[in-house]
């Protein structure tokens, strides 16, 4: 038996266990390769100097056992983990899930892994998510929407941040990217007015900053055309209703509107799911869309094209939002010493006209 083979068999018996890809260590790779631990580290991390022969000896052992470095442990030592945290209020919302998918794809192309935290609109869950991201020393965080401003002081260490449709409590050194929600609502309301209606606004009780901007856009457009505005034209859907109860509430509201006001009636809904529920509820009470009721949503989510008739809606440019957010975050990670200035980037929206108006 050769000396090398003897060494190989001896190390394989360490602790009376068979060595596998799951438990081989850098120390054992060093013994098998006949080099120091520091040399193995240089070869695996492709840093420092070593000969081609030495590199081959180490990599032969690495490949034999399909060794993968513990990136988390290495990241904790270097305070760099190549991981990004994404805090999102509700992945059940198709806009949020689409945006997160695009962000994850772009970060993956740049060799960053992602840790996605769905907070379910809960401040307690958000706090726990932040604690977890703190413990993992993520290289950056993307914060998507939310009802309150993000508390930077809850982070235990300095980390690059980018906000999408949500602002920070700190007024400096942050990047904000968002759609032009005000313009989108203004366009939608104008479209309904041009269709000879005095539109109503339907919105959910859970109100993000983006919804506040959409409400302002609706009110300003209405006032511009009619000079006055009646707050009773805004109808808020109570939170925590199941689908059946929500539609029952909408049906009741529709009946009341059609008794009091002449058709056609226009409704701007602050998201597509709500808009489609309005269309389905109208069908239940024999209201024709778009002849008697004209509906516009917001987001251009997939459900908009499955609705009958297909839903007219405001499209957000999620691809551009994701691209800018990832670019701004990675720039901060790569150039941590570059002075950052507050920057608010508003991405344009467009009205997609379909059959509901």
C-alpha cells in the first residue's frame, strides 16, 4: 500500500465514521492533500498564491467529496454573506409576489441569494424578520411597502437599504423607488369621467402609502372636473372579511348607489382584486358591465385579463422598479464608502384599456 493511500484510509476512519460530502472539513481536506489549512483556504477561495500542482491536489479532494464551503459561517467571519433580505407585507398580493420574483431573479444573476420575509401586514412579524436578518448579517435589505415608516434603528448594524413604496423614519441616506400612484389614479378617474360617469372610489381598509397617493389622485381629478367633492363617494371595504362577506358588502353598496344615482356608474378600485370582485358582485345583482357599470382597477395583475369583461387598469412598471432597486442596493454594497444622498425615484405608470369601461 502506498503512503498516500495509507494516509487516505487513516483519515477516512477518523472518529470511526465514513467521510462524506456533508461532513468533510477543510482540516481533513488539508490532511488528504498534504498541505496546510491556510493553503486549502487560499485554493478554495481562489485568493493568495499557490502552485498549479498544489491547487490540483486540493481540488481533486474537493471534487472527490463534492465539498461545499459553509458560506454562512464564512460570511459571519467576513461580515459578508452574499445574501439580501426582502421584507414584503403580503406575498398573496400578486403585485408584491411578481415584484419579489423579479428582484430575486436579478439578484441571483449577480450571485446574491435572497431571504424573503412575508410579514402578513404584522408589525410583530416584521420585527422578528428584522431580528432574523440581523442574525444572518445580510449584505443589504429591500423593504417593500407597509403601513408605517420603516424603523432603521431596529437594525443592529449598518446595512444598505432600498425602499419600494415605503419610506424610512430617517430622512437621510436612503433610496426610495415607487410608481407614480397619484398619476395612475388621476388617469383612471379621468377615463371614467370621460365615459360620462361621476366615479366612486372603492378601497380596502388596510392602507399603504401608495393607496393614500391613489386616493389623492382620485379626489384631485374629481375636483378638477366637478369643482366639488363629496367624501361619501369613497367606500372603504372593512378588513378581515372573507371573500363571500366582501362580495356581500359590495353588492349591498352597489344596490344603494344604483337606487340613488343614474347609470352609468363609474368605480375606480385601488387594486385589481377588488375591481374584479366588484365586477363579479355586479353580475350577481344583474348589473351589466360596462353598459351600466364601468370599472377600473390598479396594478395590471394577471387577474385583470381573466375577468369577464377584461379589466381596464393602471399598469405599474414592475420590471423597471425591480431593476432600479437591485442596482441601487448592489451599488451600496460594492461601494460602501461612497457618500449616499437621499434619492426618490418615481417610475411612470400607464392606463391599459380593456373591456370594463
